[in-house]
C-alpha cells in the first residue's frame, strides 16, 4: 500500500512527539479516565444491586443533571477568566474526595442510596468545571494544524480507558468488591494530579473579563449565532437522549452473568470508538464536517436498533461496537469543528455549553431508557430509542441547512477575507 494511503488509516502522533505538556496531559487524563470508567460501572451496579430497579439506575442521570447545568456554564466562564490548569487540578481534588466518600459508603453494612445520589450530583458539578477547562487548555498546548491529530490521539486514549475501565471495573467488583473499585479510582486521580501539575500554566487570554452572567450570556449568544455549532450540539444531544441504553445494561447483565458481563457491555462501544480513532488518518480529507456528523449520528441510531433486535450475545456486542465506531466518528468531527473555529477567548464558555449537550443527553437518555423499560420492556426501550435517534438526525439535518452544508474550507476563506 502506498505511504499516502497508509497514512490515511493510521494515527498521526506529531502532537505527542512535539509537546511535553500534551504528553503529560495524556498520561494524567488516560489514568484518571481508567478509574472513572470503573467507578461508572460500580455506581450503576451498586444502585441496581440495592434497588433491583432499572428506573433507579436511570435516576442517577436526573440527579446529576441540575448540578451539571448550573456548573457547566459557570465553569466555562471561569475557564475563560482563570488559569485553566489550576481549574483542572481543583476539580480533580473534589472528584477524588467524592470517590473516597463512595469507598467509605461501600464499606458499611447497608450502603446509603442517598449518599450515592449526592456523590453523583457533586461529581457532576465538579465535572462542570473540569471539562471546560480541560477542553479549553488543549488548543493552547499545540498549533492549530495539529488539532485534528490531537483530537484523534485523545480519543484513542479515552477509548482505551473506556474499554479497559469498565472491563476492569467488572472484574474488580466481582473479585474485590465495590469499596476496592472506588479506592482504585482514588489512586488514579492522585496519579493524574501529579502529571497535570507538571504542565505549564495556561492563563486566560489578554483582557479576559471576570466570570459574570453577562459573560455567560455572550457565550450563549455566540453559540446561537453559529448554526453549525448549535447543530453539532443538538445532533449529539438527540442521539444520546434517545439512543443511550446504558441504564439497561445492569438488568441485561444480571440475566447473563453479573459484573463481568456488565463490564463487557460497557466496554463494547469503546472498542468501536477505539477502532475509529486508530484508523482516523482519513478524517483530515473530509471538509464537510456537518454532513459527516449527521451521517455518523444516524449510523449510531441504526446500530442501537440492531442491538435491541439482536438474538445472541455476540451479535449484540457487535452492534454495540458498530455504535461506538459511529459515535467516535461524530465526536472527531465535532471536536475538530470546535477547536478550529471557536475564538480562544470564548473556548471555556463554549466548552461549557458543549458539555451540557454532551452529558445531559446521556443523563436524560438513561432516565428515558429506564422509564420506557419500566413501562414496556428492555427490548422495546432500546429499539424505540434507536428509531427516534435516526428520525431526529434526519429532522435536524433538514432544519439546520448551514450545519448540514458546513465546509471548513469555506469557513477559512471567509475568515481570511474578514481579517
């Protein structure tokens, strides 16, 4: 195979070779993500074990939603007006303490469901400060032309953790218990904080205003002024709201073999995402980001329909892998769109808005899946959600023509003319 064709299906490692700070960021985020995914499995498993209710598992998302909505916008404003490295470290301290609390709660004879829900809410609030600062930090560590490669590398690392973390979480739950699983998460946060502490400071842009309601409003107004940004948020929200079956995994795993099976179900989409990331060398050749995102979101819905209709475990796992592949293709183009077109002074606030769509969709989607499953069945919940995801993607594509037609080459030409 010629070198240019081979590069189209390989990962560009230039950001790792050229930036020490980016390497440290990858190490910290990769290790902490491993523990966070293990804790995600432990939380949902523990709630289902205590209540034996998919509805109760879905309610974790509802409990997390309000703190996230409040914190993400405020966290984005702070990320535009404060040192982003400091915000990342401070939020990780809070997240680490949450895992300590969960560990202690798991050690008592009768774990408190209230404590679990409160910890989930605090974790969501801390994430509202963590993710905007982290997302706004990365473009300051690398040249603009390396953003597509950086997005793919971070995706590979994140998906590696998304594969290993749930699988490891299932093994730890089955072999060592919930408390040990939460303790593992604590250790990974400590490693992450040590790695991130060695990164140079990432202060706000010159003339950045302190956090304020008017500043948050400016970010919202900017997002609304660009249909391609709103489309990227809405298309992902639609896919996760209707096509997110994670709340049903504990019930499915309970019938198939317990914690180890649960870990495999959670890991399967990440396997597909990992494949998409490691073969992402072709993505810089695609310039119509909006259409790529729309098609990938619809493909996610089709794969979820297949998962709901699957008559065997291998087929179900295959559909989840396909879903993860499609979701990662969407994520790669969404991230590249944001990193290449959003001004640095607004990155934190726009990352906060993006986080609301990115996380509230799965949170509400888990609640929706649990409610529909309680009213009908697990299979009906999964299939109907996939169908609504596909329908929603088509509707959004029709309603948002500038998003559907967005071409990064045209955007760059217009920016040059405006300058």
